[in-house]
C-alpha cells in the first residue's frame, strides 16, 4: 500500500472506518447496481487513481467476490458473494421454520418457547411463542442476546461449540444473574460435560428468579448443532422433577426442526 493510501486508512480508522475496506464495499455495491464496470469507471466513481482501483479489485478477485469478464475485461460480482449470502439465507430459513416449531411446541405445552443461535459469545433468540396461561413467562426475548453460562439455550450452544469458543467463554468474567448462576469457570466446564452427556440443559432460576428453562440441541444438515430449542416456565409449574417429561417433548420438536433444516431423521 502506498503512503497516501496508508495515510487515508489511518485517518479513516481514527474516524471509525478503514478507507480501503470502505472503498472495497463501495465497489461491491456499484457492481450490484450496474452489473459490470471497467477499472476506469470504478476509479472515477471512487475518486481514486486507476492503480488504486485495480489493487482493490485484485484483492476482491482473489477472494472470489468479483470476477473479470473475458470479453470486455469489465468486472462483475463473483460467486463468493453467493457463498456469503447463502449463510444469511440459511439463517432466514431457520427463523421461518423455527417459528412454526415454536408455535407447535407452545400449543402443546402452553409455555413460552424459543429458538436461539450462537452469535459472538452469546445466545441470540431468533423466534418465540408465548403461552396463554394467567401466570406465564411473557417477556419478549426475540433479538435479545442472553448469557451462555446462565441460560439453557446458552449452555446447549456452548457445550457443542468449538474448543476456542468454550475457552473464551470460561476464561472471561461470568456475571452473576441470580444466586444460582454458575460463576466458577471450573464449575461451568464440569456442567458443560453434563450437558453433553445427557443431551439437554437446564437453567434452574439461574438467569431469572422463579423461572426455569430447558433446552435441547437442533441439528442441521451436517449433523452439527445449528440452534437450541427451549421451553421456559414459572418454576412452580416446571420443577426439576418434571424435567425428563418436558425434555422428551422438546426433543421431538427439535427433531422436527432439524428435519426441516435437512438433518437426517
């Protein structure tokens, strides 16, 4: 990178953006709108020298995000963009299918159900269905990031995560949500082994008082854990003695969701 470009990047970073990254994204947006463009036109629109535009395009091409047309030499979006978009499509499919499963699970148990996915050190709830009982868990969880160590979905997701994710989770500060929250790294690692062995997780008044939750893994097409399906209820209506019965219902619905995601049944 030349000195002027480096200076631009340093200045951009000070303002919260990186100039070269921003320009690369602009190129992708241009090609999305215009189908294909030449280096000269791209450099003109970016307001940079032709050599700068060419280096940006070469970097994107190396990542298969753009490709050069043989006939005219212009650039167009590459198949790498489809690969990236495929992950978003997969998440959208999870949300659509998960909502139906949550609706069916809640209709059967009349308790609040959720599906959560692992996202950057937290369990993120993507769907929810709420029970209709007079005393129910009515808090809106969709879109909420919940702690991995204190929730049933978080434990399921963490127990099946890569070793690096687990290591990061157990080495950071484990916030105490209630007096029952696991805050010891050693105790959490031991608890995760239990979750792996029995195939489900419980949070017994660990995130919120007077509330218990159970979760089971949902497996995707490749057999890995794609999400966690949970049921949450007042502790008096879902005591620990009732967990095995609830877990069986959860597992049945998790298999149905997994089948929708392409998992073998």
